[in-house]
């Protein structure tokens, strides 16, 4: 077996900061400190303050060095972490020295974690969950990633794999001893067990679409005529001046998009151009782009002006081309300009019933007052709950895992659709192999290269 190389990388972001961390891992990790003229003796897993120098003994920086022996390190190799002052010139100077050492090289993307995997320090599932954890931007993303990182998903896969091994042992026993074991009743029992496992796969597959939306962002579009308060709502939800607010009609001529978080769930919020008849070519382009956004949205907030509430043409027209799965909220703004809006509310409800519009909530409000803030958020959160699975214990968000589980489901479906025991067993073997790829039992360079290429260099 070839001796593993010693690698190094910056594990913190490159740029000016209070502290930066350089990680060095491999058989010659301690030799690096010697070549940097670090004079202090290192104890295992103890922070030691000292100085590092260039080859000409010019001082580079005062640092904290921590040594992790291979049996107690993240990678399973001797590892040294240098905590340095986070100036760009300091980082560059240390990197110049490290690059000059012929036994040391810069790590590739995710190489530290890949070494940890190859040394059986972590599982493949944990490695994949780690990148999800690093990339998480919302509270929901963090919860899913940390749950999977701590092994919840791996436990489920292992249970499924054990079930597959048991199914295989039964089917192969039937092949070896057909006269003693196999009859129609026994075959029915085997099919029943296969169907039970397939049902678990299918239940998870049903959540794939919602899982991707919950991890990548649920699309919410604010739509309506000009000057109804769409941009004001956009700015309220994004907590910033994302959209220009003006009394001039047609101010928003393009789709304004921003990422926000509501109830811990990532949201991609779109403010669209006001829909109206206009001869302005640029504004019409913006209106058409807005319609395309509406067609691909998960939630649409239709906004109206309380002083011009009788014209529902936008809703009538949108119903013709909107997906039936889209969730709709109806907001009526500017009620501060009315002495009483209850009569209008009753009339609007009848009109919505007449055009057969299915909506989740109807809210009368004034965006000039913060007294409606809680009601706005509550109405949106109520819809977001529809995207949440009844239980997230087995929520699979990784695309590679989703594809493998679809393959497993297909193999089990094939096994159920044949009465030839040898063919049934072959399909079960193929399913077990797919589950092995989920657990990392069968590692190929192509799969590993794809997974670790998405890591940052210092991880």
C-alpha cells in the first residue's frame, strides 16, 4: 500500500478576519512545524502558542498549533491545525512556505473528508450530510442536515438493507430447497414482505418534491395590478428596501427576486410587474416574465386595492393557465382609506365563489400599519405547513439518494411482477446493491469524485 500524501489547506474563508485556520494532515504533518521553526513541544490535542518563521528565519506570525494523532483526528491521519491571524498577507506568506516543501501539497476539494471516509472515520452518509450542513442557509435546512449527519438517515437505510438481506436469504433458500419449502402460500408470504418494504420506499418517494422545495426554497409570487402594494409587501417580508415603492404606475418592470426565511423555511420571493394593459414594450416584457414566474410558483399572493375591488379579471385570467396545485392567498390592501370594509368583504367572498377560486386565506389589511404584520405571516405560515411531511424522520433530500431509492422501488416492483423465483431473487439482489450504494458499501471512484467535488477545499 502506498503511503498517503501530506496535504494542507485553508479551512476558513480567504480574506481579512480575526483568525484563520490552516489544516495539515498526513504522515509528515509534524515535520511541517519543524520546517516552520516552531520551537515549542506539542502535546496531543493541546493548544500551544508559538512562532513560525520563513526559511531565512524571518518571523511570519505568532500562532496556536494543535496536534491530533491519527487515532484521534478527523481524517484518521496525523493532523496539525494552525490558528493564525487572519490577514491576507499572513496567509499568503505561510502558503508560500508550505508550497516550497516537496513532501506537502495543497488539498483538493473535500479531500480531508474523503481521507476520513477512506480511513473509516466517517460513513458516506455522514460525509454527504456534512456538505448539506455547511451549505444550509435556513433553520429547516440545518435541522435536516444535522439530523442526517448524526446518523438518523443511515439508521433507516441500514434497517432497509437488513430487510433486503433477510428477503434474499428466504428467496435463495426457496431456490436451494424448492421441494421442502416452496408452495403458493409461502410465495404469497414472500411477496407480502416485499410489498411492505416497497410501500416504505413509495412513502418516501412521495415526499421528494416537497423535500426539494423545503431544502432549496419555496417559490412565492406577489401578483396583482399596478399600485396595489406589491412592492410594499415585498419589502415587509424581506425586511429591506428590495423593491422600489412609488405612486407612479409601472415602476416595477422586471421580476424582483430575493431569498428570505419564514418559520425557518427557505423562501424565494418574487415581486412581479403590475398586470395592466399598456403600450410600453419594456413594461409588457416585465408583465410576461411575471406571468411565467406565476406559472412556476408554489404560492401566489394576489393583491388588490380596497378602493378598486370589483375588477377580478386578473384572477379570472390567471385561473386559465395556473397549475391546480398552486396555493393562493388573496390580500386586499389600503383598507385605511375606507370607513368600513365589511360590506366589501362579503361581496368579494361571493365573487370569489362565483368564479370558483380556491384560496387558502382572504386578508383585508393596510401595509401602512404594522398591526397586520402578524396576520400576514400567519397566513403564509399556514400554507407552508402543507409542504411539511407528517414526519421528517425519513425525509430524504439528497438527489443521489432519491435516484437510488427510485431504482430500489423499481427493482422491488419487478420482483413482485414475476412468479419465476430465480428472476425475483435477481431483482432483490439488484435492490440490495442499490441500497449498498446508499450506505457506501460499494464505493466507486466515479461516485466519490462526484460527491466530494462539491466540498470546499479546506474540508
